[in-house]
């Protein structure tokens, strides 16, 4: 399954450590469009520079968790919403992105999210290192109500509940 874009939250996700922002840069370097969608009114310039599109909470229009926001972001990136992977730490925002048709990752901690996104976008989790796997787990992605399981060692949230 190929994904067309990565959409990240800022506060509570990218603020958890430098590994996620570095992963965003690696995903973007493959030509995959990236967006930062946050309720924050500002983000550091170095963070904003890692994304193709930045949507701040102070901008007019749809706001998280409105599914229309995720549809608009996908359209602005030029990709179908079903091809977007949205990462957020709030369940209500995960539900909104899922309702829009996106694949979602419910952020719990930096290491797990880096591992999950590394698998989904086929980029190394660390500088030059192999993509890590979490032993004994399957990779669960829910797209449009369909469940697909592959033995790649990571669990990804695809609905409104964390699956671990």
C-alpha cells in the first residue's frame, strides 16, 4: 500500500522530540508531500520549513477535528485524502481524520510513531539504520472500513481506538 502524503500535528506530537521532525524531512526528501496541521497559532520556523504546507489554528476555515479540514489539506497537497497518513495525539482529531477517509496514526510516543511511519513510508527510522520492527505485532491499517493485516511488526491505528 503506497501513501501519497504525510500530515502531522505539532503540539503533543512534534514537540515530543527531534526524531519525528527528522523523519518528516526524510519522507519529504522522497518527494512525498507533507503538511503540518495544528491548533497552535505559531510554530518554530525550523519546524515550518520541514513542510510543504502549514495550517495554523489562527487561520480561518475548518479546524480540527472537522473532516473537511483534512479533505482541504489533501486537496491543497494535490493528493486524495485516502492516500494521506495523519498523525495526531488527540483521539477526537484522529476520529475527524478517519471520518475524512485518511489513514491515521494515534501518536502515543516518539519512538513508536517513528517506527510506524518508517514502515508506512518505507524510510529508515534513524540515520542510515534499518527500519525497526516491534516483535510479535502485526501491522493493522483500516482504510474505508476494510482491515488489512500484514506481518511487518508495527501496529497503526486505523479507526478511533488504539490497537496495541
